[in-house]
């Protein structure tokens, strides 16, 4: 069942504090978080979070299209190496 | 085998009884494997393939020099390689994973940070997985213009300006 709208999105409070501190400081450091369950909020756009996957922190550059998703969706807990083949990477 | 060849697929075995093979494609667009034909095997044999239909986990294809089920079965597990030159040219700031893997990563001061092991994408942005002898676990560096200002394929190196917290020695937490 979906979460009730009146509650608002769930975010661990320490994530909000860390994000606010990083934004105020104007630094571009990786903000290490362990809260995979927190929702990505509009004020996180432009920040880089290091989301823990049980072993290490995966850097996640937050963009507008991620709003409403959970941090854990961008930090898989299982390792998979495919083949490079003709796959491309774009520098943004 | 030439270093300029890239593994684009493998043969999963025979398909049917008329000498067709089952091909597993590793390409970003799976059907594109046929565009790189003729392909090469690891022992330097050239083969041309033609896809006949999509099947579960891949494609069935006819292959030059294979006309029976027994011949197709014997090729099970064979990797298929394409010449690097066959891949189409890319616009600026776009790179093939195969070109990035193995490049040396230097910081802006010229110190060696490591070597690119793989390129990952978990949905947020492309990440360079960098290994170095001193690193306990590989570091993941977002492949952005800010973090990676220079990619020099000719000289085989990347200039990186990693934010604090990417490499373990810079950890403050």
C-alpha cells in the first residue's frame, strides 16, 4: 500500500542536516549516508551523496529526475560486471 | 588475438537441428551484434553471422562454416570479437567503455591515483571504477566534466579532480 500523502515523504533527519550543511558550506564533497530508505527531495538536487550498499559508499549525483525515488535505488547491493562491448559513457 | 578487438557476444550452443547457433549479445543494443559481422573468435578465426530470429536470452543465427547441429554444439562457449575500428565514431564527451578501461588516472598535480577497472552505471551517472595497489576497495568516481576534466585516449590517461570522500585516504568520516 502506498504511503499516505498527509505524512509527506520520509527522510531520515540526519540526511537533511548533512545536506543542509553541505549546501551552506558550498562544498562539493561526497555526503556519506547510510539511509537507503530516505526519499530524494528537491533540495538535494546538485549534491553528491555516497549511499552505502553494505560494503562501500556509491557516489550518487542527484538530478531533478530522481526526485521522489529512494537513495537505495541508485546503490545496488550486488556486484555485477557485464561486458564492455560497445557500451558508451557520456561525460555530463 | 589482437588487442584492438572487443568481445561483443558469445555462442550459447546450437539452435534447432539445421546448424543454427544461439548467440548471446553483450552489445548495448543486442541486435547490433550483426552489424559488426564479420566477427572473430579468440583463436583468430573469422566468422560471419546473420541473425534469423530472437530467441530466449539471445538470438538464433546462421554462421559461416556451420551447417549441422554437431558443428554448432562444438562452438558452445566461444566468445565473439569485433574489430575496434568497426564501432561508429562518437560525439565529444562520449566514450566507449572499452576505450576507458585500462586508462591511468592522474590527479591535477600529476600524481597517479590508479587505473580504470570498469565503467558502471547504477542509474544516477556513469562511474569510473578505479583500482590502485594502495586502495582496500576500488574507488568509484562520477564521470562528469567537473570530476574528470580531461580524457586523453591517445596518451592513455585521465586527469581527475575527485571530490573529497571518493578515495579512502581522503576520508574524513
